[in-house]
DNA sequence: CTGGATCCCTCACGATACTG
DNA sequence: CAGTATCGTGAGGGATCCAG
C-alpha cells in the first residue's frame, strides 16, 4: 500500500499506481515477447539500477501483472513472465509506443536499440490490412540487434535473431524510423547508403507498407 | 527536458519521457473533456502540489502534448488544452483506465471521484454495439459528482452536471464499479439500497450493458 | 480571486559495492 | 545468476508567499 497514492477512485489512477512507476512499462514491454530472467531484464534495460529492478519486479508481482516462476531442474533458474492480466496491457503498450514513435527524433549518442524493443516496435507498427495475401520473411539488422519478421497473409511472427530463409535482409540504423514514418522513401534511403539490402530489394517497398508509423505533430517538441 | 532519460531509441521509452512522469497522464485525462484553467486542474487533482502541476504543464507544453492559450478579453484568463497530438492519447488513456478499473478495489476513505474522471470512465466503458438502436439519457450522481450520459444509436455524449430530461437518474456510490463489472446485478444493488433510481428503473439494465468493465484478474492484487 | 513561484523536507531513484 | 546493502542526489509532497 503505497502512501504515495493519487487519492482518486479511478481506473486510470489505479492503473498508474500499478504500472506508472518509472521503468515499469518498459519491463512489461520486455516481457511481452516472452519470459525473462533477472539478468535478461537487466541487459535489456542497462540503465536500471538493480535495486530498482528488484523493487519493480516485486511490485508488479504483488499487483498481479507479472509472475515469478522457478524453472524445473536442472536449470532451477528464475523467470518472470506476464500474467494474463499483464498480457492485457500489450495493446496499451503497443499503442503508447506507437504514439511516442511519432515524435521520436534522432537518437542521442548513448541511446541503444534492444532486441525486445525492436520486436515490440514491429508488432506496434504492423498493418494487417497491408499484409493481406502477402508471404515474406524479413531479417532486420540494427547494429548488433537482429530480429526477423515473417508475414503470412495478414499475420505476423517476430522473433530474435536470424531466420533460415529470409527473402530480404535489411541492414540499417536509426533511419528506420524515418522510413517507417514515410519521411524518406526507400529509394532515397538506399541511395544515400543508410540502408543496405541483401535479397529481393523490391520487398523493401512492401516492408514500409506493412510496418508504418503515422505522422507526428507538425510542431516537433522542443 | 528531463536529464533522467531511459537511454533507448524506442517509441515507448520516448512516450514515457513525454507523459510517463507522475501526474502527467491524469492531467491528460482531465483535459480530454475540454480545456481547463490552472485552478480547474488543481481542483480536479487536489493532491498535486502546485509546483509539480506547474512543472508538468510546462513539460507537456514543451512536448507538444498540450497548448497554453490566453482567452480573449474580457476574461483574459489562461486555459490549457490538448493539442492534436495530445488528443491522440485519448484511446491510450481510455484503454489504460479500463485496464486499471478491472482491478480497482474498494476506495480508501480519502479517495475522491471527480467529474472529469467519471466522464472519462464512462467513455472508456462505453460499448457502442450494445448501444445500437438505443436512445436514452442518464443522469449519474456519485456523491457531489454529477454527470449525464446521452446515448443515441451507438453514439455517446457525456457531460458535466444534470441534463434537462433524463430518462433515469442513478444515485449511487463506489458500488457503481461492481455494477459495471457485472460483479453484482442491478436488482441486487437496488435491493441492498446501494443504488437509488428516479425515473424508468428498467433502464438500469440497459445502463450496465452499455457501460461495461471486463473481468479482472482472478487473483486480486495483494 | 487566479496563476503561479519559493521554500523546506522527505523519500524514491541512481550508482556502486557486495553477498548467497 | 539473482539479487541485497549502502549512500548521495534530485524529484515529489506540502505549506506558504507573491504578482496581476
């Protein structure tokens, strides 16, 4: 019972008491792709102090958002996973992430892109309509971060690392955001060298249709 | 410009840097029904210190989420309103509020219900399909907080205060949540006196169909 | 009276070191 | 690997004060 309560009988206020603390929703984000160990979560959020990570995990467990589970022998290690209630946050997390992506500028030099954030970002930007009657596998490489996205008639499967038979491998950087936001065209990106392709290059046009970020605010934040 | 950054090039991390600070999303909530003055916001969130309110308003304005506007004479007063970008947060706020409402327990003695939180809650719980071919006006009274909700064939209009010709006036308390969650039936609520009706009492059954909170976690949070 | 700014205190957060 | 312990800092909480 946090003494630091909003003092309102309101669903939103209660939600913010459950997952509104710093780092909490980023932990939920990293648990969306699947269960994680303490160290995995730490690696996915290098700037979180371990005591804060520990505290958040306890709070989220107490709130029924995540569940702490001890794996069967011989590993015997501990994983954290979303409960059913926690999984129901997925749509909110995706929507909020997409909203934020609309005003995302250039990354600071110290900013990183993690595997889980990229997986969730692909899910958030996925346009099922645009993926109808489409069957293709992409491999996306942002620095050391590699994920694959396989599309099969309106459905999406994203995962960590390479995939056996990608139709197109996309190697790029933060410019991927401008690409998905339609701020630059695929051909521009290829020409200025910010995107390198291996495979069927024409599939990049499909990619930016299937994964899309809506326009952001006309007056960018100061 | 918070020096306290998450250090990730990620839409969600950026969104949380914009609206993830304490009180920020509650301010957005209170601005959803319409523009508000500093004092209105303060009254809607009695526990927010004025310096924090001031800081949040500046940050949200700098982020392009809200806009500070000086009303024309003779009032000359200042109102804060959501920008278009800020308005695009509405669906997220409603979804997060609905998620939180599912695990909302009994209010603490000091907890309050404000007009704006109630208006937003009604919008969040509204089920357009259940409101098809329905035309009815409700007046909802929770203590001093009075709002009206008028339904017209799948559309909803909510507002502060009474409405001229309500078909049903519902006077109740926090039990309204259990009612919308289907945890108790309208007849039960009437029988035990936790709901008092004026008008066509049969319309209460429609009310709990049109405004609904999905089931919460089976294991309630500790 | 509205629309804040200023002060002081506390506690959560952040960084680091350390333990089972 | 999975956390706990310690300690400094800065944001949040609460009251008061000030300008238009």
